[in-house]
C-alpha cells in the first residue's frame, strides 16, 4: 500500500513539474532561432502554463485570457560580453561581474548575479524607463537559470533578447515575494519589448 501524498509534498511535486515545463519552454527558444515564430510559441506556452498549471503565479487563473506584451522587435536582441569582477553579496545572490553589450546602437551594461545556494544559477534582472508606467515599477527579469529561463550563448557571448523579458511572480499575486532589480541594473532608456502591464482605459 502506498502512503498518501501530503499537501506539502503535492505542492513540491507540482512546483517541480512547473519548473520542468519552464525549462522545456526555454529549450525550445534556444533551438528555435531568432524568428518571431519562436517568440510567439514562447508567449503561447507561457499563457498555457499560467492558465492551467496548479503552480500558476496568477490569483484568478479561471479568468485569465493571456499576458500582455510589447510587439516583437528583433532590434531588442543582442549578445553580451561577460566581464568578471570581485564577488559582491546581494541578498541570496553574489554579483560576479558585468554583461557589456550594445543595444540599438547604445553601449549598455547589466550586473550578472549568481545564486549563492546549492546548485547556483545566473540571474539578470533589469530596470528601465518603462517601469511604473507600462511595466512593473520593480523591474523585470531577463535570465534566471535556476528556473530554466536561459536564452543560451553564441560562442563566448551571452544572448540577451529583451523580447523574452518578463515580470516577477509578485506582479501577479501578493502570495509571492520576489527579488527586485537593484539600482545598479538600471538601463537609462525605455525597453519597449517583452512582458508589459495591461493597458488601462
């Protein structure tokens, strides 16, 4: 006879499945290339996950009709060079260096963080001039390899495609506590790509 699964264990197993599905979605992105079709598939699969999975970040998935996004624009894709630096603590993370890149002819950089717990993982949040208007005031995420959000590399360069930027889970429900992008991760221009807030009338 099997032991009954406790509510806590069921919750863990569902979260395990959720993260596996996120990793699968990003595996498809890495193999799908730069085409808008790949991005549209990412959008559709995220909507399916948010709308149907028990671990959805949404408070009311029964009324969910899809996450809002800026239009896809290939000029928001670039590659970055990683420049290592002395490790600097930031909560559960360590700042381990900087990603340097050019985005729409503007020289830019973002801190690269490493999750300082078992297994580790890369984390790249960012702020920009859409925060507080068309996007969440605390910034958005671009990479979070612990959860499978990984756009890959081109040779020694890190792929950054802001069409795939997304809001932290705390945007969708107060049940979640999320690290917000630090001031050092502020881009001094509007990033009109990726997930946005719903437009109000």
